[in-house]
């Protein structure tokens, strides 16, 4: 078993609104799982359940082989959490907050804290109330990364960062920490940010995971097909695996998963000419499964 985190039948509702419906998800050690979903689909709710901020209505969380209860706080000592908006003690200085955090995390590294402060250009002596929103986001990154977490939960953490810091985080830091063994669950609706960093893709829609696969395996088995006819002409009962079909200026585009020889033969027989196939982008994949 290589799972660091396993979710079994997680459900959550707020009044009559059911946000999560029997969700199952496993995270492998040292890999990046991208959790995609539209706004309001339950990404933040799921992460708050994992962090023990709110309870699930049903289901079980198993972390490092041990079931986790809602009131259990000990397991969070090895988990880092970066939210879109962090709440800090505004009267503290930047370094004062980091010293305070160090007492809660057994793997805290003072050297990492200093290195990330310098890397992000954060003034250690300034009081937090004087920081801009972008600087507070950087401080959240420092606090989470200096804890040397075994599991890092990211909830749309980059939307307020400046471009150089965002690029450094997405292109370099995530690679560095996963190489060191950290597992990352990256929840976002900003599809383009996940394209080059994820190992696994999970798409949340209607309270359930409509897709949960190895990303490279998905890319080898999904195709975008250009056809000269119109989308309405396709009989989905004849062709297996049509996820979506949409009209274009020259005909239509089909997203098909999984792609195999039988599907290719059926499409060739149905179409008037040679097929034009390509690998869809992550944005096109996401849109196909939730559109």
C-alpha cells in the first residue's frame, strides 16, 4: 500500500444542499493530485473536512494507515495547508508568527523558513498588518513549507500571487517538495495552472468524482477528433466513449475516452473522410466532463 491518504464514502451537506456524495479518493506518496471543479462544487468543503475544520456527515478518513476522527488534532502536525486567503495574528511580526508555528510542527525547519523568506522577498521584521494580500499569501506559503509536511493541501493558493512567485511555485517548488517525498492535493478551478504539475487528475462534479485517473495514462487514452459533420448527427449509442460533441466552424469536435482500435474503426466507418485526432488540453478535458 502506497496510500498516504484514503477517503471512503465522504458525504457532506448544508441544509438541503448536498455538496459531497459518497466521495472516494486515494493519494499516493510523493505525487501531485489535481482536484478540479467549478466554483461551488465542494473542493474547499473537502479540504476543510480533511483539516478537521468541519465534520463530514458520513464516511471515513484514513491517514497514514490510521482512521482519523473529527476531534483528532495530532495527525495535522504533518500536514501543511495553504488557502486562498489566510488568517493571521496581525500584531505579530512575520518572524514572530513563524516562531509561533514552529512549536506545533515536529519537522519544522528554521533554515527552510529563512530560505523561503528570502526567496519570496518577505520582510521578517514587519508586522503582518502592514503586509499586502500578496505578501500574506507568500507568508502562508512559507509557514506551510517550513513545516516540511508529508501532505500539503492547496486550496486555490496562487490566485493572488505575483507572476514570478506563482511561476516559481508551480514550476520549481512543487517539484522540489515532491522529490523530497511530500504528497500534494492541489484543488483549483484555474485549469491552466495544473497542466504541467499534476501526476493524477480528479474532477469533482455534482458532489462526485466523475474522473479519477493517472494523468499521463489519461492523455494516452483520450482523443479530440475533428469531423466534417455536425454534432447532432452523432448517435452516441453507436460509438462508445463519446464524452462530449460540439459544433465548430468546419464541422464538429468529439472528445472520446477511452480511445481504442474499436472506437477508431467505428468512427472511420461512420465518417466521410480521414479522421483528424489530437490530444486535448487539460482545459478541454475538464470542460468535456463537466459541461
